[in-house]
């Protein structure tokens, strides 16, 4: 039997000192997915408590467009070992993928 684990992980991270949300998003996009982006609009805010980690997480969600060529991600050793890859999909497809892969125990 073969089991395939699908993890959907959005680009993200923390803010540096004196950095606003949009600048932090642009920096994280360049660092994590190797792309320069243009933020189009804010599309939501998620506030969730992650029981497994005893953590209150705040996520700011934006719609953005890649400017120029898509770059190469800077995966961590752990991500490389787990064979992470970047998959580009449109908004509608992303919603379907997220709906099918809900994590219930975090």
C-alpha cells in the first residue's frame, strides 16, 4: 500500500523590525519562493488557536501577482528531505486543494 501525504503550505513568515505587512510579504515571497510580487489587495485575516502547539496564530491573506520570472525556492534541508516542491495553481484550484486537504489535529 502506498500513502501519499499532501501538505499545502502557503508562503509566509514573520515581520522584521519596522516592517509593515506588505513589505514583509514581498520580502518573504522573495526569500521563500524566489519571486518578486506586487500585492493587489488584502483578501482576509485568519485568527486561529493551534492546540497542538499551544499557539495563537494570526494570518494575513493577500492576493498578489508575480512580477517577472518565477524564481527558485530556498528550501530548508528538512523541506528538501521531504521532497517539497512549489506548485503554481490559480485561485479556484487552490480553494479546491485546500478543501480536500483539511488538517484536523493541530
